C-alpha cells in the first residue's frame, strides 16, 4: 500500500513540474527555490529547498512540492492566501490585543490584524519584497526565494 502512495506522490510532482525537495548546501544556499514560512509563533517556522524542472515554476507548485498546504479565499481564490498548513486554524479563535476574538473563515479578505503576506527574494543577496501577484501566477526561477509570513496584531514580519 505504501508503494502505491509513493507512486501517486511522484506522479503528482511530475505533473506539477517540481521534482522534489533537497537539502540546503553547507553555506545555506539552495540549488533551486528556497521556501521560507514564518508562522509568527502560531507554529514552527519552515525552510525547504525545492528543485524545479525547466526554467520556472509557479509559487503554488513550488509550495506544494515543499509539502506546504495553502488555502485561498472563497471570494478571491488563491490570489489571497488565507491559511497555510492550517494556520490560522478554522476552528480556533485568534486573540489579538485590541480586537474582538476572530475566527478566520476564508470567505473574504482576511482581517488586517491577522493575514498572510506573500514575499519574494529575487536572489540570495536581495531583500525580501512583497509579491505583486498571487501564488498561481507568480513564476519562480532557480536562485529565488518565496516566503509566507503570518502578520498578527499589526506586525508585518518578513519570512
């Protein structure tokens, strides 16, 4: 049974264009696209290096190959990231000082005090900058980094 799941996973990766994750080099470099997730204390942060096939790949496929689940909103699809690896949880209220307890439904835009920012670094030496497109249209190439950072309580952290 396990081998049939492995074959299914390999087929999904082949269809998405991403082959697999690999280790970061000893100098911290990634021979692919670096994926960095900052959960701002809501979960353990993640870093992955994803090898891509071809010249570029969408952020959505890179994130999926890194084992990151991303949920968009009902109103805006995955142009707006609502939930990453179930953060914020769909059944736990967020408690933010100065705000009413908040339950993210992913129906519309997330609250201004609890949202995911999508970030890109054009090269390892570059600074993080907000992505100007959603995960389905954002094309990434080898040497770039994509990040998601959860902003809670007015802080806008980088990945």
